C-alpha cells in the first residue's frame, strides 16, 4: 500500500466521518424543532409558574449562603 493509497483512504474516512456528524446534527435540529412545537402546543412553557418557583428557591438558598458565610467569618 503506497502513501497515496493511504492518503486517499484517510480522506474518504474523514469525509465520511464529517458527513455522519453533520447528518446527526441535522437530525438533532429537527428533533429540537419538533419538541419546541410540542411544548408550545401543550402550553408547557408557562414562565410565571417557573419564575415564582425559582424565586422562592433562590431566596431560601441566599439566606443559607449568608448564614454559612457569617459562620465561617466568626470561626476565623
């Protein structure tokens, strides 16, 4: 097997690999677009419910973080 044969095979393998990855990305984009349509049609993207839940969780975490920092400063 000559160097030209090996270069030809490696080129074919490279193009084939890039084609497979490109095809997978295209399929992934279509699947995500379909999922977006399904989520919007089922009205699962209500921001009010998610925002209020996130605020209550972050408020509880903030007080816990402040308490931990205060305890660490007192220990020093």
